C-alpha cells in the first residue's frame, strides 16, 4: 500500500473515532454516596453528601427515594417517599442530581397515579416523554388575565349565589361528613362536553373513600377527561406532602397548552398535618398549634399557581377548589383562616343545614365569591339580583317567628317565599343541572311562581320545569349561555312556559281534592 492510500485510511479511521466520541461522550461525573445516620417515621438523617441542595432527590436501597428538606453543616434531613421501614442506619444513599419531578402529558388523562408518577390502575406504564418539577414558580402578574369566564358547577346555589370563574381559587370548607367532596365531584361531573380537564388530588384519604370517588367518576364517564392523583391515609407523610404540588404541575402542563383545567385538593387539612408531622420529626421550631412557621407559605405558593393566562400565552386557565375540614364549625381556626385569606372566596357547608336535610348544605350567609358577578353569565344576574338578600331576610324572619309572635300577612308571605327559596336551592347528589334548567327554575323562583305551590310538590314542579326547559327554542337556550343578558321579552317567554307547566300541576292537584 502506497503512502497516499495509507494516509487516507488513517484519516478516515481518526474521523470515525472522533465522530463516535462526539456522539457518545462518557459521563465523567462521579457518583456521590452518603450514609444513613438514623431513621424515623418517614424521615432519615444522612451524612456524607456535602454538595446536595434543598429539595434534591436522593436514592435509598430498594428503589426508595427521598427529598432533602434540612441542609445542615454536618447532615441532611431527608423526607422519604415510600416504605421507610426497609431503611436501616448505615445504608448507602446516592445523590440523583435533580429535584423531584413528575411525568406530564396527554397519556395521563384517564389514569390514576401516585404523586411520584407510578400508575395505580393496572393499565401499564405511563408513556410520557416530558417531566415537570413539582415545585414551579407561579405565573407573573403581567402574564395573567382577569377572571371573567364562568366555570359552571351545575349546582344551583353555587352558580346563582357564589359563582366560580375559570382561574379562580374557591375554598370549600365545613365539618366532616357535610358533603364537601360531593360538591367537588359534582363540579367535575358537570364539565363533561365543556372542554375542561379535571385533576382530582386525594391527600391522605381513606382508601374506601377514594375508591368510591373514583368509581363515581368512572361510572358517569368523567374519568375520560380526568387525572386522579392519590395518596391514602397509610402512605408515607412525604407522599401526602408532595401530592398537591405534583397534581398542580400536571395541571400546569395542560394550562400552558391553552386548555382550561379544574383541580380539586381533597383535602389540605391532611396536607398541613403531614407537613407538621415531618417538620416536628425534623426538629423544626413549632408555632401556633404546633404547625411550623412556614405553613402559610406552603399553601400560598401552591394556590398562587392557579390563574388565567393571557391570550398571548395560550389563554389557558387553572381553577383550584381546595377543601378544608373544620372542627365544631370553627372557621376561625389557624389553617381555615390561612386558606380563607389566600383564596378568592369560600363555600361554607353548615352541619345544621345538613342535619335538616338541606342539601347541598351551603350556608349562603357565610359563603362568598370575591370575583362575584364578573365571573357569572349575564342571564344569572337578571334572575338572581335580589335572591341572596331575600334569603337572608327570610332566615332572620324565621328565627324571629320561632318566638310565637303574631305575624302580619306580608311577613307570612315573606316566610312562605323564603321556604321555597331554600327548597328550590336544594339539589340531589351527582345531579348537575344545565344553565337553561337553572335559569328557568331561578326565574320562576324570583317571580314568586312557586309561592302558591305546596312545598311537598316543589320537587315534582322542578322536574317538570327542567323537562320543559329542554323544549325551549335553540336560540333562547344559546342566549342563556351567551355573554348577553336576557331581554324582557325572553324572560316573559320563559315565564309563560313556567305558568303553563305550573298551571297544569295546580289543576291536577285541585282535581285530586275530595
């Protein structure tokens, strides 16, 4: 072989070696290994990893992971995300060089996962190529748009008196077993065919309760547009702590794609208790009710991520419905007052109303939406203007009438009207109503068309009106859901329909008399 051919062969060989080296550069980063000093319920103390930062992921034996919480000079306080009883003092701990994250993408829709992204529904692995850190900064003020588009819940008392807008944070609070989760599930069920993606985050709930909620979503077809993030009561407290942040990162992925997202945190009481447990085990200074001083901050940085983005950024929205459990109707306790001050309003469920059978047991006097009518369809404003005031006056009159005082005719008529307001605002569980059905019922209520009807027949009358509302002209039904208020002629047309339906019922009831 002559020199020129040998030189060409060597050049091609070196070029191939260089190309291979470029395409596959071996990692020269050394593995950092530490040791477990001690182990407790859900936390571990680790030494030998001086370069680890806050909230960085560490790997323990048995595919167990943890998050660095305390970064001290000589040791690390680590929150474990799994079965901590398999860890022993002296076990090796490896640095992972990234913060805790979760898979995001369309493959999550219809799936049930835990806060680390592990599937719990037996439908195979998640095929997601994108991962988001669970802690992400909230959108800047200049990136946000006003909350102006309503999020219809399908619940009359909420849509009429405590409206929720897309991008709003509306707190649901009340004593245990008063129907908080039922309201949240009703909101999810009502989003079918409304192009709203739903995230249901169960935090430290009983397994039977979570299974019942998931079964409700599956039976009614809501799981097809929902993602469920689950931690049960017997899971590690670290999983309960990261659950709402992981669920919010999933929601933010869809929001940044320009979609409207509804997220339910059920509930943040267990989240606060899990964080208190971890903080006390890590020897962080306790404050009021033994909660650490940053308990307000962990919830505020979570709920600040709910927003409505500007059109230039896609126009997506993230609506948050956090749930809080009160004790003995004490809404002035530490955690409830924190959440009330963070959110844009609250829906308070009264145990007294629940015991009376007024369901949903929404206390209209203590419930408020700070966004108000700006996030309500104009058709509602035309029919609910004086409804809240009339209901409040009725409650005062009802308390006064219990003393047995003689009442004049006007006062008695106010009491009868108020009783029908309360009865009309009642609604069955998992039975959301459309906008047209609600407008028809509320219009009949505010114009006193139910006042001459016996209370036992009110539910029958409502059902008949809902059936009749489906026969309204398509243009009028679209008008109810549009951004334009109903004209007097359109209201009169609906009231004429109401008169025909209720008139037929009155004639039937009169003919039944002996």
